[in-house]
C-alpha cells in the first residue's frame, strides 16, 4: 500500500469493457474517492482511448507488466483467462489484485469477499489476490449474511431468475433480437411457434440460452457439470459456503434464465439454527444500509428487476415464515448483476482496503 498519508493508486483493468464502464460510473458518482491516481488499463487495441474519470480526461494504457508499476490496488474486470494470467503479475509488481472473474474464487489461498459479510478477509491474501463472487451469489449475500449473523444459517434452497446480461453482451444482443422478432406476432400459443418466429426473422439457431428466451424461461444457466448440475448452480453452493464460512452448509440451487435485461432475482428458502420470525427478519434487513426492504404485497410493494435495475442496494421482499419447515424463512431478493453483482462489490473491496491499509 502507498506510504502513510499518501493516497493510493488504483488501476481498473478492463476499463473499456461492460463491467469496467460501470466501475467508472460508480467512481464518477461517489461523493469522494480515496485515490491519488486512477489508472485505466485495457487490451492493446483499446490503448490510447480517452475516458473522463472524476472530471479528468485519462488515457487508457495497454495491459503489460509495467502498467502495474506504482499501483496499490488493481481491479480486474476481464475474462477468467486474462485474470488468471495477469492478476499474479499485478501482485508480483506490488499491487493487491481484486479480481471479478471466476479464476480464483475457490482457491483456498484467495479470500472471497463481500464487504458487508466478511470484510476482515481482505487482510488474508497470501497470493496478493482477493476474489469477487459470482453475480448470482452476490445478489442474495448481503441478506443472507445479515440473517446468518443473528440466527445461524444451516440450509439453503435457492431458485434464481437470471437476466440475459449475465451471459454478456452476446446475451443482451440476443434478447433484444428475439423480442424484436416476436413483437406484434401471435406466438406463444402452441409449442414451437416462438422458435419458428425467431427462425423466420433470420436469427441463428445457436443461442447463449440453449432455447428461445423471449416469452419463455430457460431452466439452464452456465455450463454443464457432473450429475446434471450447471456451473451457476455449483457457484451458488460453493461460494455461499466460502463467503459465510460454513464449509458444510447444505445448499441446493436451480438456476433459470428469464427474459430480463439486467438484474438477477432469487427465491430463497433459508433454514436457521435458531427460531426466526418475519418481524425479526424485517428488523435485521432494515438495519443494513445496503439492503432496501420492500415488503408490503397487499399494496403491491415488492422488488422486481424492472423497478430496481441501476440501483446499488440489495432489494428484499415477500418475507414469509415457512409453513412446514421450522426456523425457516422464504423471501425474494433482487440485485443488479452488473452493479452490485460485479463492479460495485469489487470497488467496495478496494474501498475497504484503502480505509484499512494493510
């Protein structure tokens, strides 16, 4: 970290990408920032591009070992293979690498951090790297972490409703194209007619969603893993265990892609060691500055992706005490997968480091 009383230098690696762009927007809209220098790093083809950050035009520099010289904290918003190669390089050059990819999340020597839940873990980084969780896990983690501290989480069953942007720009473009292809057409009234409309519009059969997403939901997100599970479902299980510090937490997840552009939602069924009531849960959620409780369904008050997209908090509603399961709550949670689910949490890790030093 920079010398005492000096303001640290932060670098954004992947500054011109989707998450990097959100990161810059977050920095621009912070009331104040702790940084002395903000350095923008991207691939050689983006080098030389000018981007305004905090009112100052800055030039993007090419990703190279020397780009990390003098950097205290390097925020990586790049694909797994790029992080796997370059985060160790940044650490070797003296920076703390905060990585938003999946390259290091389950590495036992790399802490997986959500500042609201386990901020102290930022100081346990033998490799000089800190990992940011998957956006699906992050969407519920502030809520689960708060409840776990009070009641002791024991079992977790989750169904996710994941936005198209979770599949990257390809997913965004495909959803827009599908919606355009079916608009104004009488489809969805018999099996296969949505697919026929997409084909008639000239859309390729190959899709990041495995099936039509417009006017549909697809019970598959991620890549195939053993025994029929997907990578997204295993991330929910493995990352929740690591973040919460419960290595034997019982978890089952079903991840579903829905025709929403941005913001993941999850239906959470959480069982605790101690008795918990809805009123107690409301008080816990209400005491957390990063959680917005929207739980008045009689008056139509509950979180939906379209209403909360672009927001930084975790939104929670539909809180109920399970009828047939002791010490169990059911609730619905929404979180913008490009902000809290990626850029914001990564940035908040950096702020935690800047506030606490080494």
